[in-house]
C-alpha cells in the first residue's frame, strides 16, 4: 500500500487548523469568563449601593438657641436617611475644635437609634459657647452590618450655623479628632 504524501500534508494542515481554532476559542472563553466576573462584581456593588443607608443633613439650616437658665447653647440639626436601606445603630456626636472642647458632644434625648429610609430626626446638642467651626459625626450600619459614616462641617457666621461640607465614608467610622475644618482661604465664601 502506497502512502500519498499530499494526503498527509492535508491532515497536518487540518490538525494545525484545529489546534489554532482551539487556542482562539480558549482565549475567547477566557475573555468571556473575565467579563462575566466583572459584570457580577458590578452587579454586587450596585445591589449594595441600592440598599445602603445615607444620612445627610436636611436642607434646613441648623439652628442655634440660647438657654439663659443653663448658660448653654442648643445646636439643633436635622438629619434624614436619603438611602434605600435602614440606618441601624446610629451614633451622633458634634465635635468642636480642640481649643473649645477636647471631646465630642452627644445629642440630648436620643440614644443610638435607627432611621428608616426617608425618615428624619432632629438632634439637639448642648454646647458651652459658639465655636468657630464644628463637625457633626454620624456612624451607622446597614442590614449586612457594614459600617458607614457621614461627617458634616458646620461653620458659624454672625452667630448663625451653616452647613459647609458633607463627606460620606464606607466601611469606616468617623473618629473624634479627625475633623476636617475649612481652610483659611475658603472661609471668606460665606
């Protein structure tokens, strides 16, 4: 029996073509697997973001009331949960610059509570005097027990408090002494 050299050549070419096609299909499959993982991660992040609580001050300016009996000031701040998930174990404190007060002031008559989506809460803080700046620190958790935080810088201009900046953090709680007050060049904006 005689072997045709052309037949073996075509078989070799066919085998090489099949091997090349297999490598191409493996590369395409690898790319599709990576892309599917990226889409799954994005979907997970989107789902977390949809159910994340977000505590922010309401559009109403904070108020400052003088109490002549106790010689203290009452700083009234309203916060709202604008996120889609409940804010659990909410902790609130107002921190003033260390020269005024080395620690934070907790709100009166409100223990760490819960704010459902779109719920609002009025917080009253008792301060010994009008500070130049203050920072409202809010820490809270979501249903998955992830920690979140909001820090709100409050400036006092002509004896009235104003919100200056709102900063949201995820997987971190706010820390006393970690306040970011407005820089000198930005104070003249008010």
